[in-house]
């Protein structure tokens, strides 16, 4: 690296702290782990809601609050699917998508773009750059699950997993 450049010169060059327990390859490639979804959204409420709502499915959901953090996390963990917000600080969705598509290890990961922008031209432009899906915010959970199922297998956990939990002792 030339002496005039430092790791702080551009946020995309700084690798964030990554979970040391992260799966190094796609869980579906392993064939024994549940699918892994990475949600990259600067709104922690959206990430938290997606994580909570997907608890009824046999998936692992990781999250990143910034585009550059999400890119590095995807490069390390190679999730089976990425949910990517279009408008974020520190690496917007367009930048992250382009970065993912340039890296051989992340090039084939399906990306579902999430946005509040209603511009049809934007949707066409993003679709032409390799997104697997496009959802407008606010997102209906059923639409999210339907879109995810187009790209990875989602197994709904049986309701009887809660059968041993009694509400009687809560009163």
C-alpha cells in the first residue's frame, strides 16, 4: 500500500469486527447447517424485526448496520442470501451490490434489495445489475418470505415446538 494511503482513507478498506463463530462457507454448500441470511440495513428496527419474524423458520439471520460492514461480513461468512437496503450511510446498497458482484466468493449470492424508493427506473437499473429480488418498504412479511423462498429453502418450524410451554406459571 502506498505510504500516502492509510486504512482510514476509505471506509470500504476497513474490515469491521466479525463474529469469530461465523460459518466460513455457504451453509447450503455444507449440506448440514441451516441456511444463513445476512440482513444489511442501517435501521436496527428493521434488522431486528426481520430476525425476530424469521425465528419461526430454520434459518440463521445475521445483520450489519452499514454497507461496508455488510460487505466484509458477506465476504467472510458467505451467506446463502443477502437482504440489502438501498439507502444507507457508509456504503449504500448500490456500492455493496457492485462490490459483492466483483468478488468471486460473493458474486453468486442472491441479493434481495429493500428500499422505500418508488422510482420504477431505479428498480430497472438495480435489476439489470444483478439483484435476485426487489421489495418496497414497508415490507409485508409474507412477501419477504415468498421472495426468500425463491432462492433458498425455508423450513417452517413446527408449532408443537412450543407445546411444552405453559402460560399457567406466568400469571
